[in-house]
C-alpha cells in the first residue's frame, strides 16, 4: 500500500515545508482551494472577465495555491488564528 496524502503532508510539515495544522483538515482545504474555482468557472469568468481555463489563469492559480500551503524551510508557518 502506498503513502497517504496526509502522511506526505505530515512529512513536509516536519521538514518545515508545509503550513502548520491538522493534515486531514489541510488536505480538504487544499483540495477545495485547487478545485472550487473551476467548479464556479462561469461565475469566475463573469466576475473577473478572465477564463479560468486559460493557460495563464491556470498557471497563476497553481502558483497561488502552492504559495498558500507550501513554504521554504525557515519561513513563518501560518497557524490558525484563535482570535475572533
């Protein structure tokens, strides 16, 4: 059996390369961030005037999503806020 995605997240966290938090929760947040924009493609195009399926938009989206979750060792890792 292969390594689970949550195990990969946990390993990346130990190396300081993935944001802090529960790996299971982060996995679902990541999947949502990556896919939801395309599920709302028509709305995104109407609001932004850009096609979310264009190569430039997809490349930008990938960079933004990776930047939200992955970090270089030593960078400040975002922790969930406890303040409301």
